[in-house]
C-alpha cells in the first residue's frame, strides 16, 4: 500500500505504489505504488461507509458489490507487492499475525496470544490452529519463516526487502550473505509457535506484523508454482484469507468470493466483491449513474457535479504524498545537479494545482511526511518539524541559472521527459506541470504516458527522467516516507546516494528517545527534499468518492484503500 507506491506515478497509486485515493492515481484517480497498510487512529477516514441516502441504489446483484479499482493489480505475490491495487486484494484474501480493524488499529488475527520480551525486541506468538490455505494445508509458523527468509534473500529481488532487513535481527547480514537464513530473527518454535526478534524495540511493531510484506507464504505452493509465476494469475496463487479470488480477467476485473473454509465467516461484508478497472473519469461517473458500479473515485470536477445530482460524496484524508522523483543518474540533462532538481520542484504552484486541477481537498505539500502522521510527544510530526519546501518561482529561476553554471549546460540542453500513467486525470496533471516549467523556467518537458504496469517497469529499470509518484504509508510513522530513499532501498528509483542521509536514518532506527529520533528524521527529510532535492514533494492527497446505498461495511482510510473484511468489528 512501495506498497506501496501510491505507487502511482502521476495519476493513474499509491504507491499513495502512497501505492499509492489510497494512492492509486494522481488527480484523485490514481495508483500508488506503495500500498499503505498500517494504522493511524487520528486520520480522517470513512470507515464502515454507508451513505444510505445517495438516491443511487447501485448494482442489481443481491450478493455482490462492484467496486472500481481503476487499474490492473501488478501481481499478487506478497513478497514482491509494491502497488496499492495488489495490496487491496491481498488485504482481503490473506490473513497474518495481526490485521487492521475498521479504525486502522492493529488487532491480533492468527496470533492468539503474544508475549513481548522485557527489552521489547522479541515477540513470541501462539497461532490459532484452524486457519487453512486454499490448497488444503494448515497455516503454520513455518509459513512465516519461509516468507521472511524469502524477503531477506537478495535473489528474490523484493523492493520491500528493507522493511525486513532494517528491522529483523540479522536481517541485513542474511540479505548480504554474511549469515545463514536460519540466523534471521524469525523462528518456528513448533508448528504453532512463532518467535520474531527485531534489532531494536519498534513502537509500531504490531503495525508491521499487519503489513503485506509480513504475510505468510505457503512453501509447497510457492515452490511448485515457481517464483517467476507465483501470484501472476488466479491459478498461480494460494491464499488463506476471508475471501478467495474466483476470477481474474486481466485489465478488466477481479472477483473475490467469501471463503467457505475461513475461520471467521462473519468478517465478510458481502459474499462477492467484483473489482473492475475503469481508466477514464467520465466512464466511472457514467457507470455509477447507470447502476453498473457501486463505488467510484471522483475527480475534482466531478465532485460538484455529483452533489448537483444528489449523490452523497464521501471524503477521507488518505495520507498519500505526491512528489517528483528525479533520476539522479541522468547527468547529461542536468538531473545530477541539486540546484536544477530544486528549481524543477520550486517552479510548481501546488496551490493552483490543488485549487484548479485536483479540486478534491488535496493541499500543497510542505515536506515528504503528511500532516496527519504521528510524531513525538503526542504531536503531529509535520506540525513539530515545520516546512521544508514550497512554490517560489523567483528562487526557482535563480537555482536553475546556478545549476546551469555548475553543470556547464544551457537551458536548451535540459531536455526532460515526465513519466506518468495513461489515464486522463494523470495526463491533465502532467500538462499542468509542463506549462509551469515552460512559464517559470523556460524549458519544454515531454510527457510520456504509460499503462500502470509499464510505468512500474520503467521505474524499476531507471528508464525515466522525472516520475511523479505517490506513496501510501505502511505504518503511522514518518520513517515509512523516508527510508525508501536510502541508497539500497528498492523504492529508490532515482538512485539517490548520500551517506549522510543513510546515516541519519540508521541513527533514528536505533534511537529510543522519541524527541531525538524525530530530530534525526527531520534532518534527513530536509536533506533529501531541500538540500539535495532528490525528491520534491508537491501535494498531500485526499480522496473523494461516490458510493451507492447498497454498500455496507466498507472500510476506506489512509491505510486501507478498500477493505470488506471488517464487518465483524
């Protein structure tokens, strides 16, 4: 939830891939590459959404909700997942040690009992014994050991490996091959007793244990299907959750059906949930009005239209941040220079973007960490550390000129392309950026729209100059927005490399004093956004959507874009 890229690079997850609503597409339409999945009790959410008075009855099927997912999930392998759509589906088809309830609070799930050591590092959990995989095998402690060792195997090439290697005892050493996988901080004491040991006490440990990267994996199924194919189709997937996947027509729809063998059948809000993939904002509105879909995200222009039609518009702060990630390796076009990168960020009037293009409640970003995320001493992090970035066209011009002097380039040498999704909302936002760069810096930037999965591939391969990306949080802490830009992090697509930045975050990971830890995080945030400008935050997102009267017990929050498994909460 890269998860978590809202993963979406420019409209079209989070992910807001921040994914990445919930971070799927920028312009209230997107896909985050970063899937968010932890908890934020204080976030503005619309959990258990049921308007009851929209005047739109919804789809005719009595035992099915039809929901617009907007785009094809990248894959359903929890070890590799980085995008919000995949995370949404995994959340409903998988269960783990903990889960997030309708209020984004972590609650025990497979872990029937949990004992925490005096030093706060070791969690010993007794697992329930009535959980089954869809291949008929029981869910055991060994499934977690297998999964965690997969994550910490460099050959697996998981972009989310850092969320294990940075946190689990001996995680980095196992990943680098200096230690045997058996020395990783996860052990099956017996079939139903699991011991997880962290490097340091982690205040959000239960949130991590609810996150997709910490899901179990059935070893027999994974090895029979093969790592290259696992999770790519309905026949190459084994799950253990409240729903099972019964249809996957690629780039069209996915259908989930309540799992008859699940130990808690009351958790399912409805027997079937059909996720369709509409890539056009007008098509979404038309489908909703025609009773063909029960929930659609709304663009800014559609919010007022929906209200005039008598449709109740729901909204929640989705904790997504949207930012430019610059390919620092493309020095021939100036992107190896901090001043040129800074100029590209400061040249964007984010307030105008929010007011005139997005029009959905999103606000200009002042840093990487959104305003709702918790900080030290019961204060919000953003409020405590202040602002680092913002629109300043005159300073942008000065920085651009300085960058040209430092690189020996001329303005006409700065021939850049902006990678974005191919949805109409994404391209509209991209065109806004294009006009701003032309007006404030005098440069022409080419727009390169791609389908969501293709865009992720381009990011993975470094085949881009600038990508507009969204990130959905994995847990309610500033670290989830900052550690992704460390040198070896799989989400560091721009190849940012500053030992000082890595050192600040490494110190924060072991610092037990909350105030001192926050100061280290703030220094790192200022370094990556303002001093080095390897990434430049643009806006903090909000999600507005229409939902039919039919829908009951739907959770939509900044950490759970969609969930229909909270009915029993």
